[in-house]
């Protein structure tokens, strides 16, 4: 699964994951203190607020 992060003016963090088996993208939305789970980086500990504020 390939991942990309999109953010637009303090909106939710959108995590797009390409599901090769189905040939389409899965979109997960994260807001505020929602923990962002990454299959690529399972030990990464970030929440949406940290990503949007630039405090990483």
C-alpha cells in the first residue's frame, strides 16, 4: 500500500492508502488528538493536531 498525506488549512488530515488488490484508494480522516496509524511506520506516534500544527 502506498501512502500520501494531504492537509488543507487546518482541515482533517487525510491519509490515502492505495489498495493494489482492488486498484483503488482508501481514505482515512484524522482530526485533533486522533492517533494516525501508519502500516509503513508502525512505531510512529503522531496525532492529527501535531501534523497540522507542524510540531513533529
